[in-house]
């Protein structure tokens, strides 16, 4: 019996040590992902900011003597069919792609969070109406909905930001609503109501800060998806138009050249898009891993 009595606590201790070790490993893995993703994005941002210093050609400058020139010489990555320097355009395109993606996701977070807060806390008919509107948006595939909204609003940077924000906001609204519906039943909300706090005060001071954890995790991932959406719209002619530098438009312009062996007109912008989306994905996955490790 003595052996049996001591075996239980020892086994529980071993399980606790194993759980702590697993949590430590998860924490280290999350740090690696976050650090790698942040490093990639830092390099991209620095390259975009210092684009004029990293290239001797402008965003739309044309070299009439070098059309479809191969990489090398005065053009590090060659030129496109218009004689524009590919290296310069890849750098300048990072400004536009990052700017539109981050602005669109920020707008989607703000709009979706406000809708989710109000719907989750008030409930009743207001919740039903807002969620049915969200259901209508989410009934369509994201990119198909983006195509429809872009065709309705037209080209332009502001319209692209609004388009991408519109197709991403419903996901944030539903996510925040679910968090708020759970939080509003907790004692600290009842205490705030009893103390005479206003509805706006409860939403702003108590519910909003505690409902943003999943939003902070998903937002970096959505920045990557927003860049892919922007590139897809530009590839189909509904986004940024030539001669403005944008990775999707550059891929579209150089797609026909690949068949003729002139890969440099579309491969470099495609790789730049891949690297940037990878950075956002690693950052988002790292934040998700860290949140899961804390819950365990």
C-alpha cells in the first residue's frame, strides 16, 4: 500500500514536469517563428523605405535602349517589355502592396471589432440583424466577393483598401462577438454594471481589451491574405494598373514573356510576394503558438 500511495503523486509530478517541458518547447518554437517572420518583414520594409537608395532607376523610368534586357549590366534583374527596370519596380511595389494590405486589415479590424462588440453585448434583434448581414458577406468565397466589390467600386488605392477591408471585416465581427458573448457572463462585467458604468464604458474599458487576443493572432495572417487578394485583383486588371508598380500587375504583365524564356519579368515580383506573405504567415503562426502555449 505504501508503494501505491507514493506512486500517485510521483506520477502526477512526472506529468507536470512533462507538461512544463512541452510548454517550454512550444514557447521556444513560437519565439523562433515570431523572430523569423519579423526579420523577413523588417527586411522588406527597409527595402521599400530605402528603394531610391537601392536602385538608380525610378519606379516608372524607361530605358528605351533596353527592352526585355536580361539581368546584368545596368539592370540588376533586367527590364520588362516597356523598358522599365525590374529591380526598381519590385522595391517600389513593396511600398504599395504593404501599405494597402496593412491599411485594409487595420480598417477591417476596426469595423469588425465594433460590430462584434455591439452585437455580442447587446444581443437580441440587433445581434440577429448584424449577424445576418455578416452571414451574407461570408456566404461568398472571399476572392469572388472581392472581385465583385472591386468591379463595383473601380480601381484606385482607396477603393482597393475598402474592397479588401469589406471582405475581411465579417470574420473579425464574428470572432469578437463570440468572445464578448463569453465575457459578458463573467463576474467582472456584472460588477461594472452594478457600479453604474455606462454601456460605452463597459465596452471600451472591460470587454474590448479582453476580446482582442484572437484578433492580434489572426491579423498578421490576414495581412498575407490581403496581399494575395490585392495581387490577384491586379493580375486580373481590377487592382493597380500599369505603369504603377505592384507585384500582381507585374506578374500579369510578364506572364507571356515566361513562355519565351524571359523569366525575369514575372519571377522576381512573384518571389517578392512569396517572401512577404511567408513573413506574415510565420509571424501569425508564432503568435498562435504562443497563445496556445499560454493556455496550456
